[in-house]
């Protein structure tokens, strides 16, 4: 890992990031271009996505959530992890609390009255969160970077670790520049004996019609190597399957736990979102021990049944002998000794045709 000096903010407005190998022509790009024969959404696909989704893309009843409060977190042991929804995870590392891709708003959308709406409330309210040592951001899509959440959290966050350009957004939203550190791929920071490294991902970015790929996307490697038992955690962010997982595994693996995107997949966009079988392969490439599927169970972002990611990843895990952890939202997971959890979502699956898992995974 290479620790770097904080880049100047607002570089995107004054010439971009020409020193980044990922930056060309005013935009960031993936290591591998989209294949010419790669499927892409057509007009009918987009129409169905926005106006004609199957009813089982959302649960028919409230999802179970284990409530958290300040007292519970105060008493939490070291190396505790709590899944708060979608890709938002709260981790206690070396005495400090770290939050990934925090989204606490009701919708993952630029509009407060339209767009994907939460299936469940967060297990803990924003104002009950403890002071945060840091926030880790993978990219700027609305289901990973929420302006209202960031602005509410800013006074209690020690440092925001993010990718090139995302830090510019935070500063524009009022986050103090001295609390923002943004990185290119393979760069990172050391904080309180922890090492955070931004690693490649195959995805895209943007929050409007004209800012596509103006900011960088990434996965993250989280390492605590100074304790009695070293700990390595991988946070995937979003992305399609590519050979970068194997390279990350060679450089940093094996991992005790991989927090892997498993949701919002479709045959029309495999380049930017993995199917469950690809998630399993990426976990193996990384040398992962336990896999915790994220990017599911909170927002309606695809055409598959809302519970399909859980069923598919469990079945594939059994086939490949991979330990899968599926904690309920708000349930504690011990990073030193994860547990499988229970299939909590099954109690919320409606009867009838929806009881049989859909099969979208690519082998």
C-alpha cells in the first residue's frame, strides 16, 4: 500500500485528475472496456425497470430488524459488525466506529418523493450513532452516497476516506476539507493502526445526466494487523466480475471476511453488477473465508425478487463449501468468529409463486 498526501479538492473543476491512470478525456474508466458484445438495457428493459416491475421485487410485509441504540453500541465488543441496510455497515475497529456507504434516507434518489424506497427503517437513528472515527465511501451513486446522511453525520466523523472526485462532492456539501482524504486505486491511508486501501472495481459513477464517470469508484481493503490476531476484510462496493479480484487477492489476501455485492443483478448489465455465481467466484479469487452478501434487502434496484440474492448465494455457498453469513439488519456479527445467521427473509416471502427462488445467476 502507498500512503499518499491529501490531493487538492475541487481538482475536477480545474483540470481533473491527469495523474491518475484511470483518468482520460475528463472521465474515469475501467481497466477493461465494456465488451462490444456485452448486453445493455434496451428501451423495453428500461420501461419495465421503471414502470413494470414484478410484484415480488418488494416485500409484502415489514422486514424484521433488530433495533440498536447508543447503549448497545457502547457495550459492543471490539471487532463487532452490524449491517444497517443495503451496503451500510457499522464496524468497531481498534476502539473506533467505522461506517461504509451510509444511506439513512427513505429513498435512494435525487428526489425525496420518488425513486427506490427503503423496505425497512435503519436499525438505529442517525442521531443515536456514536462519534465515528471514519466513513468509507466506494462511489457516488445514490444508494451509496446520500447527501442528507453525509451532512447530518459530518459533525461526528473524524475522517472521510473516499475515491478521487467523491471528496470534491463532500467538500461542496460542507464537509471540512481537512476531514476528507481521497484516493486513487492502490492508494490508501493508515488510521489508528488500521490500513485502508482503495482497490479497483469495474463499475461507473455519476449522480446526474451530464456527470457520468467524473468521479472514481473502488472497492476497499481493511486491515488490522497490529492486534493479537490479524484481521483482513474486503468491502466490494459495486461492480461487475473481472480479473481485478484475483489481483487484489494476490496483493492482500487471504481475507477473513468479504463484504460482497449480491443484488441488483440482471442479464442486461453483468458488466457493472455481478450475478451471484460471479460473487462466489470473486470471493474465491480473493481467498475469502467467510462471505457476507450486501447490496440487497433494502432497495428495489432490479427485476429479480427481493429475496432472490439471499437464496441464490446460500445455495451456491453450499455447492462450493463456502461459509455464508446472513445476519439480520441490526444483528451483531463477530469479525473474529462470524456465524451463519438464520434465513430471516423467508418469513417475509409471500405464499404462491414467490416461494420458489428465481434463477438469474450465471454459472
